[in-house]
């Protein structure tokens, strides 16, 4: 694949043996990534981010301070998640909450200068992610080498 210095993208991350800390009674197959599990968990995190972002942007007058807190706390949580190689649900949900605070605060700041631009950007971004998850889960797009190259290039 690609060469990267990112610790989250090492070969061990994508190796089955990297997640051998599962209890001995769990089947090795149950710890593997599946289409349903990925789309469901991403959908849950999308709901957390969207709810927090909308709440911060619409109902909080101190959105700038919350954006700063969300950025710092989100960065710290991202470093903890990456370097501990953790898949802890509370950590990842907390990261999504901080991401929502940051997005909501930044949206509010941009809304003060340019009416409608921040909300439009957040709604379109979250809408595209939701639509892609739905299309991918429905099987309208199949995973192939070309799709892998296209998404890798886009990201």
C-alpha cells in the first residue's frame, strides 16, 4: 500500500494478530471489521458529531470558547487513541463529541461573518458522509482496487 510514518497506519494495524487482546472466549472472526459494524458505528459517531455541532452553533453564545476547548481536547484524545492503539468506545465517542464542539464553534464564528456559509458547509459534509454510508451499505458501490485508489487520493 502506501508508505507512511503515521503510527495508526502501520502494517500491524491491519493485521489480524494486532487485535489479539480480545478475550479468549471470543472467536477471532468476531473481532474482525465488517461492513455492517463499520457503517453502524460510523453512523452513531456521525449522529454524535451532528447533534453536538448543531447544539453548539445554534444555542451557545460562547461558541468560540467551546470551539477552542473542542480543538484542544479533540487533539489530545486523538493522540491518546492513535498512540495507545485503542478501540475504546468511550474514548472514540468523547473524541466525536469534541469534534462536534469544534465544528459547531467554528460554524458559529463563520456564520457571524458570512450568513449561511457555515451551516451549509456542515450540513453538506455530514449529508455526503451519510449518503456514502447508505450507498455503500446498500451495496450500490462495491469495494475494488479502483475505489481504494480513488478514496485514497481524495483523502
